[in-house]
């Protein structure tokens, strides 16, 4: 076993999407190393408010398609994040509502 075999990480689906990559591919590729999942959502392209981020479920990421992949990981924690929310309470409420609606 090499030292790389013991590396765990928290996958950030928002930044993966913003970079133009596919979170589904990364979830599959690293399922055995993912211990936390960050459900950070992106606003539609061209949105300048809130630095282009959105409450989880209010953005462009199709979270429903990722739920089965989340369940294939070792993750025990779901994290929702926003770098610059105009109203953090609204962000938290909307994100929690969406995560619960997904059955997570």
C-alpha cells in the first residue's frame, strides 16, 4: 500500500462544475476515497450576483442525478456552501430544504 492509498477527500461538486468538469465522473472515480460531499450550487452562466453561486437546489446542478452516486461513496457528511450569499439565512433554509427533499 502506498501513502496515496490512504488519502481521503471532500469532493466539491460546485467547483468541479465551474471548472467545466463532470462531478458524476469524479464521484465514480474517487467513490472509495470520498468522506464528505460539498453540494455547492452554481447560478446560471452570466449571473454576477453572489459571485455566480446559488443556494443548493436553486442553481444549475442537477442534484437528483447525483444522489445514487453519493450513496456509493464513503461519505458520512453532506456540506452545503456559498462563498458570498446576499442572505445567509435564506441560503441555509433553501439548501436544507432541497437536501431533505432529495432524501439525504
